[in-house]
């Protein structure tokens, strides 16, 4: 039956819908290529399902004709009959269209809640086109080719088509405003981004390409030197395949080599460093989920580190870093997640926040935790080698997600100053019987070396907590809900509770008198001074600072808060030390006594943190005077 020529309007609702599509339905105009190519791949899939024994080569070709301002997307798929063109193209009066329009008018802020079954993908091509044509021929026996044409997606003309083989051509007459999409490099860039892993070959053709000179063999003829004889011919460039139809994440983990994993990582993420390790997700039930998550080296710069989790739906790229599927803390990783059944909205750029998505998110979190625990339990030495790099990620994840913490708490390590690693439980078992039940730590091993030595000399191990996340992590561990896991942290110069030692030396010294001596010498009547018996008799004094106040000040500096906070230093004098005992017997008004007290205080402070500019100048001047006094006798 011949095609009846006809003109008409797509639907009454389209008068309102098309401006909406052009205005905001698709956040990026280049989405039109993804939608058109994705639809073409769907058409091929449908043909394969109907004709499973067919040996035809199936592909999608995107042809760019800059001279004529045309982009043609052609497929070898199922095609459409005249009735199907009328049903799928003309009748955009999809179920709920009027309700959709009402929602848009009344609650424009909820535009992200529109569900993808509206089938508007094809109409995205009008974002870049003055006119769109369809040439299609159904694979149904006896079908007639159909031609459809529209200038705005609302009015259309349908007539007999010219296509000779089953499949569909979408012909876009690109508008002047969108002429950048007529550049072959631009189209290649968009196809690589969105269609680089689609399930059928996607070919890119430059219609305006010029012939290139090529050497071809002349039969079996040889040159005098024995090399094959060739002749130069002019040949038109062939369409280039831009996609990988069998990406690594779709393979079974057992079939993938270490080199393939690394090569894929370098190619996709343009990272020249090898990843530390990876997790290959391969789930068929209760949902279909494939993917690979890579652990890059984070070190201490994780605060500025930007991971990249690429989300695919059936090999079609959706977007990077979709927080509904990937928990926030996993955004420090790099990888791909492919879930064909994700509930996407019309733009395929946002996810419905439903229980299905939350289950996927929870499953990914569990698989990451399983990998960490597996490495910890079966390859501990290897895991310890990774720890410095992944510690910020694991700690950040513990803080952000209590479920993740519960899963990985046995794999959280403390690096110690001797270079070895303990779990929290191991540290507690080895040290808490020698201390006041705290984890002692340093965040600057070199500067706090003297304080560290006081603990290690007593057999108390000191943890190294020197990453940006450690302050938050320690607070999390001190206040988190599970009382059994709760533990206190104290920097080695925060207090001397773990360093006190019973001794008779200096027991007769008067604490109040010593406090008055140092307050007078330093001109600070608020300075708190204590007399204690410390394990190392050679240590003259320590300056301690309240742990919580110091952490608060450090966090304030990190986050750029400039309001001043009072110092809360305490000068702890070691009554076992000869210098302290000698100072106790000196005249508090003597200038040398004052100078020596200031020197003791500054040396104690310098063991914990640098002196300020004026303070270091005074310290150096005072040191020269003391040297002169010693030399002159």
C-alpha cells in the first residue's frame, strides 16, 4: 500500500512541550548525539531479537556534512512502518503529558523528577536543528519506506521514503547558531564522551573529507632491492569506529589481566600513575550491576583530589559523579559503574531517588568494604603497603558513613613512629596497660621528637596522625555512637599523664613558688606551671596544650577562620632535673635568673611548635648572652 502524503501537527501538547525541551529538558545540547545514537543502538538490538540468526553487520554511522550543514545518524536496525512513525514520532502525547505540563508550570523546581518513560530522546535533535528528516524502512516483510520531516517538532510532513534497506536515517539540518556541531572534531569529542562504549559499532564519517594519497602493492611485483613494488593512488578516508563495544567492565573478572585493568585506567582517566588496586563489580542479582572501581594514590592532598566515577546505563554514558548512586566518600575513587536498569529521568542526567538506587549504593559500599577486609585479612603486608595512600579515603568514609565504618573498622590501621602498623584493637592491647587508656600520637615526628622519645623510652608506642583528615577522624572515634569502639587520642605534648614516674627527687620543691618565679620572669601572670616527676631526668620542661583547644585552633586555621583563640599552654617542670632544682634556689629578681627561666620556657615551646618572629629573635639574642656568660666563667 502506497504511503499517503499528509501534513499535520505532532500533538496538541507539543506546542508547549517543544519550547520546554529546548529550554531546559537537556542540560547540555550535545546530549542530542547521545540520544540519537542510543536510539539507533536500541533499534539494532530490537532487530537482533527478531532475527537472532541474521549475520548482517550491524552498526550506527554518524556522517558530518559541514558544507551542506547536515548531520546524518544512520542505523541498520529494525526501522519503522508508517503506522509506527505515526505512533512513536507524531504522537508525543505520551501518557501523563498534560500532568507533566501542569507540574512544570506549578513546580518548575521539580523538573528533575520527570521520569524517562516519556520517550522524548528523539526530540532532543531539535535543540540544534532548523529542520529534521527521518528516512526509515521497517524490516517487516512488505513494508514501504517512509519519509518524515519537521521544522520545529510540532508541525510535520509525512510521505513516501527513499530508504532501500531496513533501518533509519535521522537527518539534521543544523542551525547557524549550533554550527560548532558541524566540526568533525567536535562530533568526535561528543561521541567519545557519550558513546565510547555503546554495544554496537559507532562509525564517524567526514562527508567532506578529501582523498588521501596511499601506497598500494602492485600484484606480486618486486623492486630491484627486493621490496614489494607499490603505486600511489588517491583513496577516500573510510568511516572510523570510535567506540569499544566490549568494555573491560563487562568481562568476567577471571578473564581480565592486571595489564588490561591498568591500561583501561590510563586510557579512561588520563592518569599516568598506576592505580593501587581495584574492585571489579559483577552482579546479576538482585540487580544488574557491572563496573570497576580504582583506588588511586591519595596521599595528603586528598582535600583537593577529585575522583571520577563514570555512570553508564547499558553502556550509554550518563554523567560523572552521580551522588545518588555513588556515596560521597567514594567520590575520591575513579571508576565506571554500569547499571542498565537505573531509573533515569528524560535527560538521563539525574536519578530518581528511590529504594532501588539506595540498594545499589549500599551494595557498592559493601563491595568496597569487602575488598579492604579481604586485603587486610589475607594480604596484610600488601595492605599495609597501601595504607598511607588509602588512609585518608578510609577515614573519610568512616566519618561520612557509619555503615561503612562498621564494615571496615577492623581494617583501619594506625601507623606508628617505628614504621609498623596496628589496628586500633592491637594498639589498645599492646599499650593500654602502660598508659591512661589513650592513643598517644604525633602529627610532626621531627618537631615533636623529644616528646615522642619520652613515650617510646617507656615502651609506649606512638601513632602518626599527620593527614588533613586525622583531626576529624580522631574526634569521630572519640564521640561515635558505639561505646566499645570509642577511644581517646592525645598528642604527645598534650599532657604528661602517661609520663609520670614515682620519684623522690625534687619532691621538696614548692610548686607555687616555681609558678611565681616563671610568671615573674616571663611577665605572664596567667601562665600555669606544674611540677611533675618525668621519666627522663635530662628533660628540663615540657609545654603542654589542651588537646581539644589545640585541635579546634588547628581546624580553624585549616578552614580559614581568623578569629583569635587564647593560648592554653601549661609549663610542666621536671622536678628530677638539675636545672629546675637549681633555678628553685635562685633569686627571682636576678636578671640572670629571669633570662634562664625564659630560656627554659622557649626551649620547651620549640619542642612543640616554632616560635614567632619576635620570639625567635629574642631567643637568639638571649642564647648569645648565655654563651658569653658561660665562656667568661
